[in-house]
């Protein structure tokens, strides 16, 4: 078989697809060759086996423990990748994945106690790491605080119960919901009280947190208040917030030098939004400033960036940005 893009050279046969919640499915994959990865990492997936559309999904399985390599995907309305994976892909189909990517992993963190904070679908790398820690780090205790909107939104509900039953001394698992009071659930948003109630010694904990952007802002601010130092705080953000501007609809000019064309875009929009709205070619996988696939060169103009994590110092000096993490504050010219 010929891979559709050099970015995704790993063929995976779909063994099964099963539903976790109303809008979340897990795909079980069989790798055609050995596929190394660390707990918490993600992979790019070639959508519809094309070279034009890539999306990033966490490997929700755990290396050395899971029968299959798994992707757990929330279906997003009008989401090109998530709709195809959850509604069209069937057992026997072939998916093409990149090599495992990302530095959000517990595998290199030693035997410290871990505090895992998860919001919504951000629980996928948390589950991967929790399984792995319980099996491979016998001296590490794990506390998981998992926030969902309603009790019906708990992903991996059955497996969480099994892990708690099998590791009652090492795993403390707490569910929290913001929508209603339910037996067995903490009530309300992530708070200092919730953390202090369930973590005995915060001074030694390594914190791993993942979720949507609003949740992550709260988690980071909370950990700073609790005195968690930066070297003990690790995060992975799922998806960018709304990419359009929040302002009054004012527009700026985006010039594309190679096409000698000008386009009007909203002030404050991300560069990725501007490119996609005007049907300009761009590969965007994680859409969160992590994978680096949307790297774009800005020749001049006014903008701000929130992530440069995959760019070298030379690339930054040449004006390269991650389009998903670059907001346009004035007119720009791109290469």
C-alpha cells in the first residue's frame, strides 16, 4: 500500500468502532508494523486517506497494555475529521497515521505522585497515562479529577470503575459535573477546595492536565495559586477557542505574495481562519499550537502569537508562525 502523505506513513486496519457517549467513539486499530509511542502522545490522521486534510488525535491506548492502538474521538458538528472517523469509517478500513508525536507524557517523570486534571474529551491522554502508571510505576499514586458537563458525558466510565476496583490503594478517581447534582459526583467547576480535599501533599505532585481552552485556563491559574511550580505542571490544550474576532467586525488586508492577491479578513482572526475562509492551502492538524503542521511565513505586518513550540529560533527570526496560534491585529503579507 502507498501512504497518502509522507506525514502519515503508518497503515492501521480498523478492528472495531464502539460508542463511549452520545458524541464520542473509540476506534480500535491494528498496526501493520511495530508502532512505538509513549502514554499521552497523539498522532496525525489522514482524513479520507488524503494528503490535504490531517487531524490530530490522542492515542488513548497505553503502550504494552492495550490490545489495540485506539483513537477516542468526539464528533464535532461540521467537523470534517471527526464526522468521517465516527460515522463513515468501518471495521476493515485502513487509516494512515503519523508517527507518535508530542511531549505530554508521564513516561519520563519518575515515581512522583501524580495529579491528573481532565475536562471533557481531554480525558483521553489522562486515561492512557493512568493505565500506564498503575502498571509500570508501582511507587506512584495517581489522583484523577475529571470534569464533565453531565453524568452521561463520562468517557471510559466502565474502565474507570474497573481501575478503581483493581487499584484501591493507589488510584483516587473523582468525577465532577457542572450541570446537576448527582450521587458520586463533585459539584461545580474545578476549584482549590476540590484539589485540596483529594490530594494529601501538593508539594510533591506532578500535575498533568488536558481539556478545552477555558478549562485549561482555569486549571493553570488554580495550580499557580496552589503553588505548583512550572517544572511540575504539564498541559495539553484541545482545540483553539473561536477563531473569529470578538470585536466590531472591522477588517484588515491579508496579502499573499506568491499569488499577488489581497484578501479581507476580520481583525483578531487567527491566520488559520483567514487562510481556510479564503480557501488557501494549509495543513492544520491539532489546531492548538502543538503539531506544527500549519507553519506559515509572515513577511510583514501586525500579529500576536500564543505558541511557537515547534518552531526553531531561525524560523521565528524569518517570520514563521503557527497559523492556528497567530492572531492578526493589522494588515499582513504572507509568503
